[in-house]
């Protein structure tokens, strides 16, 4: 079963009106990305995945969000309030295909109540945090309270890791070595480090190698072909290929193109003596029971 562990909640249920389309040119070097998208757009791009984890990001206390790039979703967007309600509505309409994570903000006075509401009332199964986007110190007390609660209730946390083109998102708050300290404090907490921590993929490899409950996803990394090949060669050398989870970061990339680029990762070294990423380990990643590993099966 192909599982995509990293996708974003559509801002629109119906087709995006032409005047509310937001095209991002900087997100990928090889093609523009439509940052506003509908339920239909989502499922089209998700083929052939059978299950996908989907979430928004609580940019501000109160779980308020504009959209994934923070630039405002437009007037006819089908949600404008709490991002967790939007995710839950989407997931409830497609329970066979989707599994939802909530997002919370540690500066929200009701943060702990929102985790309970997300878990119990909305049926959300994990938490998405992006300390850089949300602008909090991942080691501060209010953030630790979230990890504590997540560990207690078996809610995996996906952390955005590494760089981002969003100008107001401090990169240092998403530095992968911080995850090592969180994992030492909360050894039973399941953590997914997004994007292999790009461009600090080796830092990510050494963290996931140490901690049995810490994984990394490979989402949104293939369109830098040299780094993509290199990060997988290094993951193999560090013997952590088994800790890598398939993901797309949709809308940034689609399932089909990510699968294709994974299967062709060695094309860049064809005709050279440079090391290859073992094909059987790529196939194992595509077949991986990520939900089982995260305790969500
Ligand atoms: Zn993402």
C-alpha cells in the first residue's frame, strides 16, 4: 500500500475561482506550484496513493491560518477559521482515503483543550507543527507541554524541518538537531522529520538513527536532483533507509512524480563509478507500512 504521510488540507472544496488562484514560482526550481487547490485537485494529485495524512498549519494562536503559504486564501475559500475543523471536514468526507492531523499553536491559551478537541471530537490522529512558520522555540515550556500530551495519547508529531521560502519563518527554529533533544526527553513520542531536514539531511540521518521512534519523510526533495540522490546515498550509508517515509508535501509535488523520481534517482550517476541508491530499498520505502510504524494503523 502506498502511503503519503505529508499533504496539506485544500483551501477550497469546489474548483478554485480563477481570480483566487495563487501560483508560487519559488517553491520549486523546475515548475510553478498552484498553492490554492480544491478537493478534486487534491485527489487527482494523490493518485496512486491509497492513504494520505493531511493537515493544515496553525500559523497563529486560535489555530488560525490563511493557507499553507500564509498569503491569504481569498474570499470564497471554504474555510477561514480554525484549520483543524477544515481538516476534519475533509477527512470525514473521505475516511477510507484520508487520515487527519491537527495543528496547534503553543502560544494559544487553549492549546491543550484544542488537542483534546482535535483528538476526541474531530478524530484527528496526530499533530503538525512548524516552529519556523509558527515562530516558537521548539524547546520552550509551552511547546514541551504539547509533546508531553502527544506522547501520552499516542499522537505522532510531524515537524516541518529545514529551510522554507517563507520570508517570515526563521530557519533556525527548524534545524534538525533540535529534534534529538526532543526525542531524548520524550522517547515514546513518534516524530516525523519532514523533508529529511533539507538541506541538513545528514543531521536528520544521525537523529533518526539514534531514536527508534523518530522517522523522516522524503517529501518535496526530488526536484533538487543532486541533493536528492546524495541524501539517499547518505541515508543508505548511515543505514537509515528503513526510517524514511514516502511523502509529497502536496500541493508542492504529486504522488506520481515523486514515485517516478524515486525510481529514477540513480539516473544522475549512470555511466559513473559513483554509488547507487539500492533499488530494493527504494521499493521497500514505497511499500512501507508508515501508518503501522506511527501507531496509526
Ligand atoms: Zn508541508
